[in-house]
């Protein structure tokens, strides 16, 4: 049972229908009064990452600084976990805890985020949360498109002037392009890494392939140790090596072209990115600016941090991914490994494959290659508009270079 006071602090306003768009993840801008703002806000039209990074962080990413060529501008990176993990959290509850403390300290009046839809707990439902204790009701991962930014107008109409937003990269990119004209006094942005989103309906297809009784699955997470972790209603857990996942049984359009052409896996325009890729069993924090550090400071001694680790070599894994993606001609990467070899490689990869920061670098390079190859196959004219210079730079070691008319 949810306390009535908690329930009243979670508001899911009715939202307008989305305007028809191509290459759209329904971030919510097309549902706003000025739906034509998509033209300047959308990540998939003509983004200018250096200019937007300077707007948000005071500078663009610097290839001479640490890992900024991979992960975008940052002040520091950390492995982290809450000393007392939050019950029901996806990991240990860092994102939820930051949002709770933003509300409790009065820094914000509302948090714009996702709750589970009452009809389907996997489906994201955009909500406005106004009390710290209510954040416990929105913990966990949802899968599917969700018009988060459509909440900005009802939040503003309610009189909220200081808000926090928990969003994925395409949502955060659009927010940053619009925020100076939105009329808010302050916006705190907690970003989560993202790629390979799909519709909630498609996600159920995936769950059906994983288990004979998929309705009993309450949690799913892709982990940096090359496993997917499942949790069940009866308390059981199950871990499946990546190489044993039924990817080959999914339709070629399971992951939409938008997600296969996203160049901002690490949410470089957030104030702080909270994810898992370099966490090695914990969470990975990228503190990008002073506002991100302010949010981390709110956790005080309740968060345990250390420097992120790095191990293994990524080059051969990335090169193999590029070769498979080329062969797939714009579909899902082919899985040519014999079935008898998969269990052995599933056991070996967490021990010899890239781990920690090297795993995160590998995933960013794979996403860069995927973007170029899928756009070449489907929308070659968009390469010069959608692919920033830093993505081409990441691909130089793999000889995936721009062809004629592919640069701005």
C-alpha cells in the first residue's frame, strides 16, 4: 500500500499526443505547445555538441584531458555505492538519493522523472514528484519511450521554478537546447547512460525469450561483467552471459534506428551522469560541473567512493563488433560464434575482456561505429549533420573514416 500523502506527491499529468516525426524517441518536445521546437532541440537533426557543451559546462570536451574524448567534459569520475543500499533500487539508489536530498534541502520544488505505469510496471510513465519520500515509488528501470520533457509545461504552470530532471541523453540534449527559454530559475540534471532503448512492447518480446514465465520477472539489468541479471517475484536471481542471450531471435528492427545512431551514450550534457559501465559491480559517476558536484555533496558520508579501475584490452572486441555490424548491413550485428563456444567465452570474457573504464571506452567506440554504419546504410545524407567530429576521431584507429560528403 502507498501512503496517501506519498501518492499525492506523485503527479502524472495528462499529456498531448505526439506530433508525427521521423527518427524520434518521443522525448516530449513534440507534445509541447511549440512542437516546432523539435527542429532546433532534437539530437537527431543537426546537433552541435561543442557549442552545447560550452553552454552547459563552460567548455567543450578536451581530447588532451583524461578520457574526455570518450565520455565528454568532466571534473572527476568515481566508482560509488550507497553505504546503505536503498531497498528496491536498480543498483544501490544513488540517483534516487540525490533526488530525495534535492527535494529535502529545498534546492528543488519538483523532480521530473519516470514511474512504473499502473498497467505495466515495465512501461515508463512521466511523473512530477514533489516530496522526498515519494521518490521511493519511482525506483528502478523502465523500458520504452517516455515523453519526459512534456512535463516541463505543467510543472511551470504549477508554479515550480526550481526543478530536477532525471533523463536519458536524447531527453537531456533537447532540454539543454530549450532551457534558456523555459523560464525556470534553476534546473538540476541527473543523467543516466543510455543506448539501445526499444518500445515496451518489444521489450516484452525479449522477456518472453528469456523465461517461460516472464510475468514473474521484476528486474533486468545489463551489467559490466558481461551478464544480464534477472530478479523474480519469489526472490530468485538469475544471471545470463551476454553471449547466451537470444539476440539472434529478435527482429532486425528491435532496436530503432534512433538508438542505433545515438552518439551520446554517456549523457555528456547532464550535470552528473550516474551509470554502471565503468563501475565494476558498483555505480559509475561522472561529475561534469559544479552543479553535479553540489548534488554529489548532498550524499555526504552516505556514499562510498573510489577511483574507477580499468583492465583488459578493447581493440579486438571493438574491431570484431565493427566487422559484424558491416556484415549485418544495417541490422543487428551478426552472431557467428558456434553455440558450443558461447558458454566458454561467456565464462572467459569477465576475466579477460575489457573491464572498468576500458569496458566503457569499448562501448562508446562500438556506439560510434554503429552510428556511422547504420546511417551509411539507411540515411547517408544525415552523416554530415548527425555525426560530430569527436565520433570520427574515435574511429580513426579502426580505419572507419569519413567518405566524400560525410563531413559538414
